[in-house]
C-alpha cells in the first residue's frame, strides 16, 4: 500500500471509497488504541449510543431535534449517506465543511504507520471505511463543543467501532430484525446479543420491545451490568389521526400521562422511533431541564431524509432496505389513505434477503405497477434476477429498467391522474434518485 499525496476534499472522498478494498475490520481494542493516538477525544463529550436493525437513523434524528429544541448543542454521526459523505457528520444542524473533513482526514492519515503499511507488515493498522469515518467524527466533534454527541452504530454493536468510546450517557436499541445474518447470527436472539453489546456499566439502557426473545437478551445484559433498563413497546403510544401528511399520536409519558405529538411524515413506523427517542430523553434528562413543549417542538420540526420523504408532489422515497423495513414500509403505504393508484420503483443489494422482500411486496397487493432497477453499486442485485423473483408469483409481473434514473423518469412521464409513486429498497437507490433530483 503506497502513501498518496492527498490535498483536496474530492481526493480524500475518493480515497475513502477505495478503503474497503484493502483493509478488513479490526477488533474494538485496536480501535480504542487508535483513539488513544488521537488523544482520547471521545472522553470530551457526553455520548448517546444507538444500535438496532431498523430505525437507528430516525431515532438519532428525533433525539437531535428534541435536544436542539431544548437549547442544547448536538453533534451527530450517522450512516449511510445518501448523496454526499459529509451527510454523516452534523454539528449544530449543519454538515461539516469540505475543509474540516479534509483536515480531519489528513490528521488521521498522517498518524498511520506508512512505513509498516508499505512493507505490508503483519498487524500494520489502517482503519476500515467505517472506522475511518468514525475517527473523523471523533476529531471534528470535540472542536464544536457539543453538549451531546449522538453516535449511530454501523453493523451490530458489540464489535462496532463506535463501541470503543470510553463512556456513555445512555445506550438505545431500536427494532430488531433479521439482517446481516452472516455477520450477526441467523436468529433474533443472536442479533440482539450483538446489539446488546453497546450496553455498558454506568449508563442506563432503553430498547424497543421487538419480541420476548430480544427483550430477554437485553434484560439479562442489563442485570449483568447492574444498570437501569427500560423497554418501550406499542403499549407506550397510541395513534390519534392522520392530518395532511402528518401524524398525530399520544405517548404515555413518565411525567405527563398522555402527551400528544405531531410527526411531519406519513410513515407510521416513525411513531415507534419517536416514542423510543422520547423515552430516552426522559431517562437522560429526568425531567430536569427539557420541557414537554420543547419535546413537542423538537418532534414537530424533525426531518430525516430518505425515510418516506416526499421528494416531488406525490412521490415518496423510503429506505426499506431489508425484510423488516419492507414490512414497515407496506404498513405505512396501506394506511396512507391515498385514494388513487400506486406505482413502485424497487431495487436491492444482493446480500439482503430479497426473496422475502419481494414476497411481502407481492402479497401486499398495493401497487398497480412495479418497476425493478439496478443501482450503480457493486453490491446491487441485477435487475433481471430481481425481476425473476417477482415472476415466481402468478398474475404478478414487473418491468425491468437497468438504469435507476431512466426508470424514475419513465414512471413520472407515464404517471396517471392521481397516481402516487414510491421509490423503495436500497438506500443506494434512494440516494441515486435524490442526487438526480438535486442535479
């Protein structure tokens, strides 16, 4: 591996895209070691840690919005990005600048032992793609002096780079589903065990009560650590009504029995994510500084791109990128009250359980027209192979379009009166459509 002369943001971003090709995941102790080289920046921040299968980014977004509505300064590290790599780093509601990204990138780059890397010595350390991004966050965020730093895990939790931080204010675990089974395990309790790895002594934990198996894992881990533990379930909130592209619902609060919130979305699954975030805020703050009005305002002002986001009139994109995500997506579509027909543009990556995703879409029977496409990613499933999964079902057919942009344009051109268009599946697909619209 040869050292490069990197002087621009574009060069740094291009280098990052090549990182997975020549390095593999390290254990948490190695990540902790590199944090020490950086001067233990994680110890300068109050960290909120979020893991789970689906809803992590949304929970992070609600946490950030509520805290900012209460006057706190917040730094947020999330993944993946949709269009620009800088989306992963928010401080005071703004993406970090290209100049700051480059500066942090080079700071890390110059700390690497390039002599050992060039000689390809055993044990020579180079961060993975995700580890490098995490270190960039750890370099930049303390400079912003946030009151809270919210970290979203990548895959899993126990062995995730973000789990190398010294201490946390709270650990939060969202809905658990079967995803990344080759890495995390092929049952919900095995996956829950990996997610429970973010729990730590001295910090309370809050989780979504997906099922008895996952909650048992979380309770057992909390008891081992001797920490306060809180589960949140559908019993902790109740739907009120849909308004014009918003949802009103009640959260059964620890301090005020029933509190009504208004979500700026049509995504029913965001009630779950919002309720979980609200419980975490209650636990962290204890009702000392954050008022219910500030929580209401934070929830109402929250926006999270790519999650049932209306990108054009009656055109929605949603990162339903796994089986559980498709379930939540279909629940929202079936309840959205749209009186006209619906069309779907769908694309997936090949390491997901796309057969189950297709089965749910077909049995849902919600779409008059389905178009499958291929994304510009090495992980993307070929459109013809995806179409073959739909063809397994009688009276079900789909159209094939090899280019996502072309497929999207055709759907818009052929849209009937009153027809609503959805783009769902991989977040790569959502990102390509958003990039197309921005350009």
